[in-house]
C-alpha cells in the first residue's frame, strides 16, 4: 500500500513539474504583415517586454499576404500546443468576415482570445497646403461638390478605408476612395498634396503632425488624444458617439492548453503594469484599454461585436466581398 501511495505521489510530482516547465522552448508570435509596419512594431515591443524574466523568449514571425489572412489561417491550423500565437488586428479578425466570400478560417470559432493590446485611434489628416484647415471645411466641400473630395487609404478593407466609409456614410457624403498598396505611399501623396485627406493611425500620423507636414483635422478617439490636445474628436464636432480605432490582440489556436494561455496572460499583465513601458506606448500615440477590457473573455466578446459592426459598414458602403 505504501509503495502504491509513493507511486501516486511521485506521479503527481512529475505532472506538476511538467506543468511548471512550460514553456520549454521559444514561443512564437505570428504577425500577418511584413516586418517594420505598425502591427509588427507593436508586436515586437510586447514580445520583448513580456519575455523579460521568462524562461524562454517570445519570437516574432512575419507571415504576410492577403491583408493578413494568410498568417491568420496558418495560426488557425497550427497545432494548439501553446507555442504559436497570433497577433490579431481589426482587419483580418473582424472586417475580413465581410470582405471575403470565403475565409480559410473563422475569426470567432477558430481561435481562443488571450489579451487585448492598446488601441490605435485614427486621425483624419490633410495636406498642409491650407485647402482644408479644419474638419468643417472638408465636409462642406464634400457636400457642395459631391464626388470631388478624395480620401486615400492603405488598401481596400484597411482600417483607414473602413473608417472613412463609416464616416462618409454617417454624414451622407459622396467621396472618392483611393486605395494604395500600403500606408507609406498613401501618406506620401497626402504630404505632396496629390490627395485631399486620409484616416491614418495616430502612431504614424503623430510625427508628421508634430513636424507641421500635415494638418490633423480630427481624431476618431472617444476623448482628445493627450499627444494632440488641440485636435478635436469627430464625436465632439460632427458625429456624437462616433468612435473607431485599429485594435490588436493576442489569439491562440482553438484548444490551446489553459496553462499556456494563463502564462501568456500573466506575462501580458506584467507588461501592462510597467509604467515606463505603457508611458512609451502612450507617447507613441496608443490608447490604453481599461483593465476590464483586456482579458480573454473581454477580447472574445469584443471580436464578436466588431465582426457584426464591420459587416454592416462594408455592406452599407457597397464594398463587394472578394
């Protein structure tokens, strides 16, 4: 009897030891965009901070293609062993459900939500030529001459495109959407005055605004951004209740062990309690999400809401699914 008890105790100890060893090898964050972009930069910042003090590093792997859906599909089909996570984005985790007739994954069913990163509000920017010094001037021009105001975006279905469509629909404006192959060329034409305006992410627009190279007409945040205190929100000027942002989160393949998700949540929470780290994020233009909105259940619910929201926006804007 004593030997049996000893065996059971030893077995339990071995199991506990095995659980305590996670992770036994590096953990991977899959970013479905090329290196150097906004999503990649944010992922690397978190990977570096979250791995601090951990037994294993968190590495970032870029799997670009089809607006992020290639990388998302890879993670959805990956072995749910706790070593592969997706850095999710509003585009391929919400809007894609309305942009594509057939997605190789289901954003709501094929993933376990883990944690929500800080948001990136968008800024409606215009060239510093002075043609549109304020939001009201731009809207007045669009109303008086329908189809003459053009709005740049980083590509069909990008956050800038969808928010511009939402904005135009809410104000019943007829504007021309000009799709570019990425944010950089779109911003270049804004700087040169070739296009009238665009909704750009706050973290990429901020340096240009500070340098006086572009004019910030409004932000899509709920409150004025501390980095741009003189720039009004769309909510306070023309559309009460208007709010939109590029949001990000960590997701795992459905069925990932609870211990792996718990470890990731713990590392994430540790990073978010680092005031020096979060202060840098805020300084770069990000908006911190309240603690109650960061966890697995909150992110899962947020993802569901956003899928429904952007399907409607896409349908109302007449954007045909690909």
